[in-house]
């Protein structure tokens, strides 16, 4: 019969129409600013810089090695390396970035900077409400906007951050042990170091 | 000058415009439009004569105009489809270039 | 000779003259529509309501659209290179002028005899319908036949040749 | 008292006219009649857009607009401000004059048709002798403006959209006119006012609408389907198919001109719906004799809103038709059926009132409907479609 399918379709849409007023379960829309879905842990959007301790400028893990700048596919990272060295969180003298800019209007959230960073200094953020009225400067994040504490990192990506913290602690412990060893060795034999030790550090 | 002569002059002008177009333009579609214009000029005459004629209640002028409009519509449809068919053969609507008898 | 008549006559002449002289064919069709609509308005002014509306329905709704379709399908919207010799164009225009002169002279000299100016006649749709069904029933049938033949004929003419032979 | 409320607008106009000098009266009278129409229908357009978006949303289990104002009813205001403040872009290669004239002509043609639609008792702008003919004649000017818009934009998409739109409009205009012929036969007049007056009576409490006859019902259904196609609405929205040619003939329009196209399209839809009401659903007449105390214009707008709801419902349900399906449906089903319907109406008037003419007419329509639907399906194998990637 001509028109049978049309009638079937019409009843279906009518059922949807009426049903959506009766049962709220039909409506799958989340009304955004008021209602929010819980974020999953793997959420990521734009990178940020992690610092240890409370002073963001002193605690930045970044040593300005510029690997992320080179690896970034859309080239949205701009780093200026410092001339001098400053002690980092562990007290070791390191270079630091005098400028660290990320243009998040260019960033494509690929996470390659995070993958390549040898110091766990750059991580992915979850904050997405970053709209700006300034068309050119508003989305260019500077060092001070990018710096976030390690506690913040622990909050947004707990599992990952714990693993990173553990790895860093282990590394530091190892480095300390080694430093102690070398000072002890230095005390024992004042002779200059031999090649096998250099190989060992590699 | 009576009102009717105004209409008749207008219709004569319309007819001449249509005739000039049909004679001078090279595009087949425009020639057809020119012929339509001449038909319209005749229609205007019929209506004017019906309006100012001695027996408007007979409706003859109106009837003639109605029939003429329908004939014009049929003519336009057939004429344009002929133009389409010719265009498919010779890839042109220019009347000067439609000079080949070969299909 | 009222002001409305003069205005409508002016638009009619402008529209149709533009339709016959513009280079771009689509502009020609649009100008033709203007001319035909004002012609329909002239019919309305003369009291022939039915004919006026029929004029709009047939010419604007069908003939102009058909012409536009034909222009699109024959790719002749762009102004073509003028090939005709200018003497031919001049002679064509001359013939039209002569025709106008003759017609104008006939109108000028002949309408004195026909000065019957009765009250504005009525042409109600009812009466037109009755007349079509009684006095003019034979022409009506013939027109119907003609339109059917034109419909079928135009369809067959415009049909693809490959499909026609199948 | 009900009589006075019914005629309140007419009385108001006469009361106002009495204060105007006699020389100006024709002009003032025209303005007083035209302005309410120019206000009421764009307002209806605004209401319809928000209703449509909300209704479609609910049919798809969404909320629809609900932010601007309470329940989102101020959404059309926001839309209007947006389209007014947007930049008006004209393509560099476009035909400037024609590009400008197209939306203007569309809106004018859409408004002019309202002059013959009786909105209430004694409420019609122009009671023309050939009102229905006027409606279709002016309605056909819409096609020309569509062509102008499509051609002048110099865009492939807009030209394709315009060609599709015109082909579709011409094809469906035929069933539209032929479907209304049955009513003209019954009423014996082309005047819309006369047609409504014919239907305004009651037998017992039941109305004498033409839709309550076999030919009237068939005509109404054909008319509504053709009206859907005429106003380019889903499922006949091929000309503006968003997924293939983006927006069809008005793709190159932006800002206010785009809004004008939108307005013109909706006004056309209201006008054809109002014509369907006038022809088949008794115009401003109340559905039962005991409901006549409700003013006539209220009934008109209630009917109009119901038809608009039906349009929205259909739009939310049906998928878009393909070009060949569209044309086959118009020429092989709608056109023959509407011609048979005219024959049916003629037979109806020849047979004296009674059960026999109901039987004969219904049989004629049903049998031809079944046969034609078989014919349209012939040579096509309908099989259950299977999807490779859906379970």
C-alpha cells in the first residue's frame, strides 16, 4: 500500500516528540555550562609547563633543551634559552627558558612535545574554556600562563603523574647515590677518572 | 486622440519591436521571443477592441485573447524544444550558422 | 490617455525594447518579463481581469521560464560574437519601421469611425466560463487537443535521441 | 457581542477612517488593510521558525533552542539581529542588479498573494473576481525570482539549485492547480471569498467543508503534497539539499538578503497553506456550528498553525527524494490522479445526493490511486536494504 512507510515514520517521530516531554532519559543532550560530563582521565588539549615546589619561576622543570620546539609539527612553540644557569628544584645548575610561548591557536594537541621531553617538564592540560576576545595575543600563552604546579598535574592526571613522580624520584635518588659515590671515590683516589665510568653514565 | 488609438499605437509599436527583434537578432531563442511579442501586440488589440467596441458583452475579444495566449504557450514550448533539438545537432543557437542540411 | 496608461505603456515599451536589444540573453528574458507584466497590467486597466492574470500565469510562469531553461541548456547566456552583417540588421530595422509607420497611419486615420465609448464593460469570470462552455466550446476542445499535441510533441522533440531510438 | 468581536478589526478600520478627510480615504483604507497583513505574517514566520526548531529537536530527542528568553521563544529576535548585522557579501562576478532584485522580487511576490486570502469574515484585502487565478499567477513569479537568484550568483551550486527548484516547481504547479479545480467546480467561482462563503454553512452541527467529500479529500491531499514541493520543503527539498549543493539557489546570499529568502520561502508556505484552508478547510469558518462564537480570524490562524505543524512533522520524518523519484511522482502519479479527481468531481455533481455518489467517487479515487501506485512501482524491485557495517 502506498504511504504505509510514511505513516510508520510519522508515528515514530510523534512518539519521539511526545516521549521527549515525558521521559528525560530520551534527551541525550548535556546542557553544557550548567551540566557537565565528568572528564575521563586521558582528556588532553594543550600543553603546560610543570614546576616543582611553590615558586613557579624557580621550580620550572624545563631546562630549555628546545627538543619540543624542534619536534613540534605545527611549530607552535617558541623558546629562548637563557645565557646563564640557575639552580633548579634539586639545586643543580641548569639553563632555563627566558621565553617560552605556545600559540594554542596553532597547536594541534598531538602530545609529541610531551613524548619527547626528557625532563617531564611539559604535560597536557585539560582546561578548554580558553576563548579570548584578543584575536592575536589572546591565544598566545606565555611562560607565566603555562606554568602549573606539580600538584595541579597530580590532580588532573593522577595515575600518570604518580608514575612520573616515582620515576623522577628514582632518578634523583640514583643521581644522588652516584654523586655520593663519586665524591667518595674522589676522596679515595685523587687520580682523574677513567673511560669506563663515562661509559657507565651513558 | 481617443483612448483606443493610444492602445492601438502601443500595440503597433510592440508589434514593430517584435518584428525588428525577430528580423535582426541572430539567436533562435530571441527570434522566438520576438514572435511572442508580435502575438502579444495582437492580443492587446483584441482587448482594446473588446473594451471600446460596440458589443463588449459578446466577449469575443477576450475569448480570442485567451485562445491566442494558449496557442502562444504551445508555440513557445514546441519552438524551444525544436531549438534544443537543433542545438544538440549543430551545437549552436545562432541562426546564421544553422545552414547545413546534414543532420 | 491617463497617467497610468502612459506609465504602463512606457514600461511595456522599455521592457520589450530591452528584451530585443540587450546582449545578455538572460537579461533579455528578464526584461521581457517586465514588459509582459506591464502588458498584463494594461489588460487589467482595460477591465479584462481574467486575461491579465492568464497572461501573467502563462508568460511569466511558463514562457519566460521555458526560455530561461532553453538559454541555460543551449549555453547561450554569454553574449555571442555578432556574426550578421550590419546591412542586414539595418534592413531588418527599416522593415520594422516601415511596418510601424503603416500601422500607425492606419490607426491614426481609422479610429475616428469607431468612437463607441460605452460604460466600462464587465467581463466576470462566470460569463467567460459560460461562454467557453457554450458558444466557444469547439475552439476550446481544439485548443485542448492542440495543447496535448504540443505537450507530447515538445517532449518527444526534446528527448534524448539515444532514448528515442531505443 | 460575538458578532462584534468577530468584526472588531473591520469596525476599528471604519471608525479610524471616519477621522480621515475624504480625499485621503482610499489611500488610508489601503494602508490600514495592508499593514496588519505585513505585520501578522512576518510575526507568524518568527513564531514558526522557533516552533519548527523546537519541534524538530523534540522529534530527534533533542531540546532545540532554549536559551534566548524563556524556553527560547526570543530566538527569532536573536536570529534577526544576527542576520541584520552580518556583512552583506556580493560575489565579484555576480550580476549586481539581478542579484539584488531577486530577493526583493521574491518577498514582494510572496506578500502580494496574501491580498486574495480571506483571513476572517469580511477580512480580505482584495475580493477579486478571479482570486484563485491571481494567486497562482503571482505565485508563479516566485519561480522567476528563484531563477534570477540562481543565475546571477554565477555559482555552479546556485545554478544547479535554481534549475532543480524551477523544474520541481513547474512540475508540481500542475497538480496544485488541478487539485484546486475541483473546488472551483463545486463553488462555481474563482473568488476566494465566494468559495469560503459556500463552505461557511452547516448541516446540523457539521460543517460543509469541501474536504469532507471524496474528491475534496483527494484534492486536499494532492494540494498539500504539491504545496510541500512548491515551498521546497522536506521531503521535496532537493533544490536546497544541504548535503549536496549546500543551500541551492541562495548559497551566495548572506546577511539580510539571505533572511529575505528565508522569509519569502516561509511566506510562500503560509500562503499555499492558507490557500489550502480557503479551498478545502472552509477558510475562517468554525468546524462546528456551536463554535461560531469564536472569532473567524482565530479559526483561520488555528487552522494555519495546525497545517504548519503538519509540515514540521513531515519534515522531521521523511528523507529527501531523489530527482527521478520526484519527477516520476509528479508526472506519473499526482498529475493523473488530479485529473481523475476532476472527473470524479464531475460525476459527483451529476449523481443526486446520497450514498451512491459517495461509493462511486470513493471507488474511483481508491482504484485509480492503487493502479497508479502500482504503475509507479513497476519495473522497480523493492528489496530490504542491508547495510554492510550496521548490525
